[in-house]
């Protein structure tokens, strides 16, 4: 039986949209067209600068396709004090847009109304090349960690106080919030009144964590969830290479959900037990030049999840 308290959505990264400066990105209208054609009722906004910040343009584009935006995204350097002004600007512009667009449905059991603001640290070579390797990834010193936490608090306060948007911090492979010790540190330093977590099954598994155990440990803070799957043979290969996270994605380390090694039957049972309600966004990062299988992959992921009870 399908869980009617959960809506499965997607994100532009399924089309390879992660870096807005990549010359190979598809048109944003194509992403909306194909998300609707694949049967999704909603999707994330994607990285800042990809979709227009024009409310009228976006509202019409979404309404004509029967879509809603379930989350905006800050995917940027959260560590640098010099980047604080840019982060504040992004927060205000993204939140102003997503709160003016057609509202996503609210589900029974959903803690905070969508749209959310998903916040991820990114942009550090020394961590990008150590993605998935807790033993060799450098950690921030106390001063740099404190600066990052200050930036996260500022983003979260602006989103909450000025726009009524719930910020959800997303541990991301290749950023400075990735591994179990960093998530533990984060939830201690940023209280539940300020922000929740968006835990991602694929990033947890890529970074050496058990997704169900990690969801259980931090369940009180999990407001939103991302689903991915990992192709085990590619994962084994890339873990033996010095490789950036998105280079690993271009090699196919993320596969359609159900084709990899993550226990989605177990995750379904866990979420049912916990009474999770709201949105689950499926993602499959890829090279944007590898677009041929996107709709087939999304259909396979949706079909598997439906058969698993989502």
C-alpha cells in the first residue's frame, strides 16, 4: 500500500544541475517539462541562479505543469566569513521567491510546512577530494567551525523570522558537514528552534554511515529527507581513487533507486514506524551531458519506490 502521507519529488541534480557555471546544463524549462512528464508533483528549486527569481515567470511555469517548489537550496561555502554577505543575499532572494509561489500541500505528520530552505556547505578542494573518507578528510579548527555555525544561524534566523521558512541543514559528501562526528557537532551547536536536518540516504551511505541508524539517531531533528542509491561496484572503484565527489557521480556512483545497495524496504518500515509525513526528494547526480537515461532512471526510481510502499 502506498503511503499517502508522503509525496515523492525530484530535484534538478537529476539532470546534472549542480554548478550553475557548467556550460552543459539543460534549460530550466526542460527540467520542469520532464519533471511533470515523469509524474512528479513537485521539485526543488536547484542551485541559486539556475531557475529565474521572477515570481510571475516561475508561478506560471509551475502552474501550467501542475508542479510546486518544495525547497530552495543554498549550496555554497558556509565556512568563509567573507561569504556571509552573499549567503544572506541568497537566503533573502530564495525565500522571497519560494514563499510567493504556489504552496506545496501539507501532509499529516509533517512537522514544518514546505517549502524548506536546504542548506549545504560546498566549495573546498581539500574536502571534495576526501569525500567519503572520514579518516583522511581534514576537519575545521574551532574558529573556522564557529564561523560556519554563525553563518548557518544567520541563514536560519533570516529564513524563519523574515519568511516563515524552515531551514534544514543537509550533510553533503565533499563539504565540511559530512561525517557522523560533524553531524553530532552540528546538532549540538544549532538548536531545533533554529533549524532541522535534511538527511540524504545516498550521502550517508557514501560517507560511511548506515542510513537507518543515522536517521534513528537524529530523528528528532529530521524535517525533510532525500533519497539516492549507490552502485556498489562503482563505489568500490571511486573509493580507491583520488576523485572529486561530482566526478564520482559522473562515473555513475549514484544509480536509480532500487538498483543499488541501500535498504529501502528497511527505510520504508522505519519511516512508517516513525509516522513520517511530508516530502521525500529523489536525486541521482550525474554529468549533465549524460542526459539520455534521465526519464528512464526517474521512472525506474518512482516505480521501485511505489512498489516498496512509497
